[in-house]
C-alpha cells in the first residue's frame, strides 16, 4: 500500500518526552513555541525515557496513546519537542496517519513566518532545504519509479533523484546569493569601522525583551511582541548619547535551547553583526524561573559563534513582573558594572543604563587640540569626515591647522606623529590660546 503524506493543519497534539539530561521547565517553552507558530494545541502527551526508541522515538505503547489523542481531538499534526530522524518521522506518520513535525521543523516554520528581509528569507529557505534534503524519502516512496518518454528512455532518473538534484541546485544558488549579501554586510561593517563608531549589540534568549529595550534606547518602532522569535532580521540604529557621542545599536535574533544546527549555519552572516560589537547587552528575562539556565544557554551560543571574549553587561529586564523589584545596578569586586535591572516596558531603570553606557564610552572620547601641517590635508579631511572637528584656526606661521577635536582616543593615536602633534591648551585673551606640545 502506497503512503500518501497528509496535508498539514493548525490543530496539533504535542508530545514532550523528558530524558535524564532534560530540564522539566522546557515544556513551557515548547508550548510557547507552538503558540508562536500559530498552532492550536489540542492536547499534550508527556512521558519519560532513558533513551529514544529507534523506530518511533517513543515506545509502541506511547505511540498508540498519541494516536488515540489524534483520533479523539481531530488533530492534523503531531509536534515533538525533540529532533527526529527521517526514519522516525516516516514511521510515526505511517502509524499515526497524520503529519509529524519535530522541534527543528517547528522552529523553521516560525522563522519562515518572521523573515521579512531578502537575506532573512534566503537564510530560512537554505535551512529548510538542508533539513528537507535528508527527509525526501518519507512519503515519496510511490514516486521512486523510472521516468519515461522521449529523451528520457533507458536508465532514466527516479523522481526522488530529480528532487534531490533540484534541491542541491537551489541550495547552491542560495549560497551564492547569501555570499553576495555577506559581502554587502561586510562593506557596511567596514564603513562603520572606518567611521569608528562604537557598536552595541543586544543579545539574549528569545522573548527576553530585546526589541522593546532597543525601541526605548533608540526611540524606534521595531516590531516587538510577547512571543518567541518576534525579531528575526537584525535592525541597526545610530543615536547620540551625551559625552559618549554617536553609538550604533544592533537588535539581533534571539537564541533558544537546542537551536537547530542548520539555522546556526544559515544565520551565521547575521550573527556576525554580534561579533563586530564593542559591547554586548545580554538581555535577560528576570521574571523567568529558568533565567539562570537560559543565561548559560546564551553564553554557549555566543561561544559557538566566537563571541565569548566580547565585553558584556547583563541587563535583567521585566522587573515590572517581579513584586517589589526596583531598578538598580550591580558592580563586581573591581567596581565595574556587572548588571543593570530595569523594565523596558515602562522605562524604569533605562536612564541608569544610559548613564552606564555614557560612562563606558565617554572614557574613549578625547577633547583636545592638534597641530596638523598643511601637507597632511588627508588627516584634516578624515577628522571632518568623522564629524569630530569643533573648531579650526591657522597656526601663527600659517603652515598648519590647529583643530579642536572631540574624537575617539584610538583614532587620535593612529594619526599622531612627529609632525601631527597633540597640543596643550593654555587660554589667553583671544580665547583660543597659546599652545605647546604635550610632553
């Protein structure tokens, strides 16, 4: 008997199997994932196992229990909170007589709904095709017959082989397009580095409130919602923060436990925005009972993409959901800011965070005057391009410019030489001063 794959639906039976290494609180996240996908959970089947069953992932008795729930609720899809092998999915679909989706497929579906930019859609499609390429056999056995007809006689090509070839071709096309997008991102990052503007990325577990905080800090209208993966495409804004000068803020996609490897690979170009940051704001849902576990999971993902050495400040968000919680700042033994407690929703503690950022980056700004000989017109032009020049005057011998600057310390250090020197300001009656070299 040939097996026809059932059509998908919006009513689902959820299956959560707890293994010894799993945390019991993950079932809540699983239900949130399903709700974020727009699926109605008609029932939840739970169980415990030491190891997955090779055929059904769950035991035969549990598989029969799931089938009974499918019949009683009229569910059209069964969703597992674990990754299933292609064989397990195929066996379960035949036994349950409905579509089966694992955790990877569920997250891919959510990402497909959230992707809006050209790059985001390409990344999701790449991850979907990589996932699908290992699962073509399920439900397609009736197509594994030889093609015939004019020009296709002889050994021919099975339908399954054709599908695999077409998917392989499409994957190559997407990778080429993503490579071009990656190059464009690289140009944008190089332009920001050339402008030498400090970059701050908001990272954290999904639904921790990153986009809400981003909107507070940058006065933006980025889409935010109380659901997982509300933000998929990174958003970049430039703002001025007092003495710290202009800063670049980046809102990034949220992390999640057991993030599919295909997604990590596909979104590596997006995650590279995080790696170029001068500071990470690790946004944490302070009201979540699993916050300590989620902090560890985010740190693991950051380590996986190579961002473990980037300086960071923990931002404990949603204190408005904790009775009696007040905004405050925690310091480590060296007196350095370790964490900020705030509510991005109502604005409590935002000013304290801005003050921390201002102090952090203001230390890198120098207010000074430099002597730039006329033959170094390119240096003068660079200072103007970076919008760091406050005033300008000719030197007494008319051989150089005296520039008053508000500039990054690193930028200044790169141009100082025996000819381009830092001056010490000694004000006199003309208001601009006599100058001498700083010894």
